[in-house]
């Protein structure tokens, strides 16, 4: 699914840049894909969303109308169809008529030209040599050109086939109801022979569609591809029934059987009309809904058949155990329970209390001869009534409501994507009628004879290749280069959209918030470290201030007492003394004063001892010697 959306978006980027080049991408045969086109690959992948793109639908609309302008109304088309001289009037307008009258040069223009798409869809017959032409030649070419363009357009081919198919059904109805004569030599009639010839032309067209295609594959594979289409299966069944019916009606003994088969065959041919209305925007999705509902009906019939057979066989065994007639057994066991669903319940044949008094018998011979009807068995009539109640409850309430719910779900699913389903169905119909001959059955046999003569002469019919086109190497390379550029532009826009999307913005905001939280967490840690360093610096400043004051107030001759240490230092000393040897601050101060009186020489060495620690008279370390100051060393 993701690849589908990428392909749709990429084609949308190409289509917004250049419609002509985008059309060329759709119909271009690619050697890397076994000469397949983008439309072929999308069909195989069942990519309905791709066909629903406006660019693809615009190309299909151009192909559908052929050389006529797309704004031509249906009324103008029908009027010109029944009155061909109007083709040469201004009622029908054609594309590039003025440009075609003087076109020359190569079949494919440069890719940068504005006429790229027109060059891709031109045929050899549309290119003229730049030489003077007489008035009669120009007029004759104008008449032939308009005639050929009008009748070769797929929309005209479709209209002709629809009209002739209705005529075929009218003829079939007339033969069945009014002119179905007895077997030879009294019949068949002329109208019936025309009907035979008409069906023969339909058979030839089906053979052409199945085997005489442009695909370079085996006959068996072509036939398998042909059978994959459900409408082709319908055509095969209709033709087979017609052959069987005609064969039977030619024999006296099975003449009525032939009429019966042909009547059923008429129903199949009539149901074939559903496919014709697939082109309609409102009816097309409804056809898909009906097709899917038929599948739901089969599931419903499975559950219904289980209950129907169970109830029918049980009631037949309880009410009529002595009736061996096979036709009546099936009628009572299958047909009558089916009618119960629609309210047809003969209580006088089921309920013993309401059974009328009639002559009946239990004798086997009388029952088989049909002299008297069999007598119903009333032994377990109460059980029959109970089974009827349960059967009606399950079928009419449970199963029918289940079927309605399945229908509602199917309708809702298809209706939500009705436009997408219709556009994909429209593509298949356009491809079908694009490849058909211009003439409709039974006149299509003329086109078949023409194609046969061309095949025998080893010539191919000149046909506009709107759906498949093999470009020259230079133009193909330029188109691929342009596609690569558009791909890069699309990827750049996609990346930008992802960056600008709400989800990406939320992700970006979340990552930024996480980064800010990490940064804020680092700030808190740094704040703690700065607070610790500030307290340590304050402690160091207090110690240095105290030491400076001590040296300033202490002399070698005076015996003044050093000032008390600051509060932070005192607290640090107390904490340190709790962990180390018991020594008071006064003893340490006295030791310091003694050493200060020992002479100038010792006073000079005081600072060194203060740095490395000093010892008292007993050889023990004094204050500050080999001791860790709290907060600083830690």
C-alpha cells in the first residue's frame, strides 16, 4: 500500500509539472519491464488508487473521445451517429485540425516541445509533407480524415455496440415469441437465420479477443487471460447455450428442449447488458455492489440450505412416511420449506386440528397410481408444529437479518470508495472498446475479413497506439531524465513535509525539551559544586586572615596571646579533633609562643615549620603539623 501511494504522489508531481510528459510516462513501453507500460503494471497490481488519479483519468478521457474534443456532448454524438453528414459540420469538433493540415517533420518532436503529447499520439498518416496540394486533394483528405476519426473513436465504437446489442435482443425476442417455427423443412425463418448470423459474428469477435491479441504469449496463456474476466465467461456460457439450443430445435424429438435452452440463453444475453452500463458514473458502482452482494447471497444460501434440509426432511418423515413418490418427496422436503420463508404456510396440511376430512389412503398401490392422496401421520403432529416455529424463527429472523446486515456492510464499503471503483472499472471498459473494430456486430465481420487479408499479406493494420507506445531511444532517455528530476523534487518535498508535519514538530520539540532538561540538570550540579567551592574558599580566607593576625600580634619578646581562631576555623578544629588525637587549642598556642621566643633564627624557620609542621618538646607534632584541614583536603 505504501508503494502505491508513493507511485501516486510521484505521478502527481510529474503531472503538475507537465501533463504531456506525464501522459508519455503512462503509455511508454519500458524495456526493463518486458515492454510493459505503467498502466499494464498498475492493472496487474490492482492499483485502483493509481487509476483514480486525475492525470490518469484525464488521459483515459482523451483516449475515450479519440480525436474529438472532450467537451462534445452525448446529444451531439448520437445526432451525428444517426445522421453521418453532420460529421463534416461544426457540430463535431476535432483536436488540432488546423495544426494537422500543415504538420511535417519527424514523428516525435523534442521533449522540450509543447506538442510532446500530440507527437506521441500521432500516426504516420497524420504527418504531411510540406508541399503544395490541390484544393480537391485537401477537401478529399478533410472528408476522409473526419470520417475515420469519428468512427474510430472508442466512444463511437461503444455507442455503436450498445445500439446494435439492443437490436440483437429485440431480434432474439421476436424470434422466441413470434417467429419460432418448427424444425426443418418448415423452419427456421429468415429472422432466425439472421439471428444465427448475428451470433456467429459475436463468436468471431470473442475468438479475436481471446487469441488474436498483441501480446507475445502462447495461445494457452492468452486463453487463460481471456477466461479470467467474468464477463468473458458469461459470453462463453451464452454462446454455448445458443449452440445447444439451436442443435436441439433442429430435431423433432427435442424441439421443445431447444426452445427451453434458447429461452434461458436469452436471459444470459440480457444480463450481459449490465456490463455496458459500467461506464456510467452512478450505475457503475452499483454493478460492483450487486456483484459483491451475490457473493453474500451464496454464503446465506449455505446456512439456509442446512436449516431447510434439516427441517424439510424431518417434517416429511413425520407427516408423510408412506409416500414413496420421488417428485412429491422433493416438493415437500425442499420446495415447501423454501416457500415457508415467504409466508406461504399451508396449515391445513401441517396442523392436524385444521386438516379437512378428505378421502385418503395408506395403501402403496393407490398412492403410486394417484387414485387417492396419502393420509398424513398425526402421531407427532405437535413436534411438527414445534419444528415449524423454530424453523421460521431461525430463517425469517436470524438468517434474513444476517443477510440484510451483510448487504448493508457491502454497500457501505463500496459506496465509500465508489469513485475509485468506478474509475478502475472505466479503465477496463475503455481498454476493451479501444481495441475493438469500428464496426459493431453483425457488420463487424467486415472488419474481421479486412484483418484476415492484412494478416495473409503480412501487413499490420495502422492503428493509433494511445495506450502503448515505444519511444525512440533519444526521447526515451530524455523522458527518463526528466522523471528522475521530478523524483528528486518529490523526495525533497516529502522530506520537507515530514519536517513540517505535526508529528515531526512534536518529536523535535520533545528532543529539545530533553536537551534542556539535561542542561538544567547540569546547572544544578554545577550550582552545588560552586556552593561547595564558595564555602571552601570562605574557610581558606578565614584561615589566612587568622594566620596573618597571629603573625602581626605575636613578637619574639612579647608574650601576648594570639587571637582566637575564627568561628569556621574553630568548628573545623573541633570536628578534626573528634577524629584525631586529643589536643586543645591553648596547648597548641603555648607551643607556638615558646618557639617564637627561641630566637630570631628559630623565628625565621617558623614559617617553614608552619608549612611542614612543627614538633613540641616531647617530639610530637604541634598544631597544623601533618594534619588535614577540614573542607579543604576533603
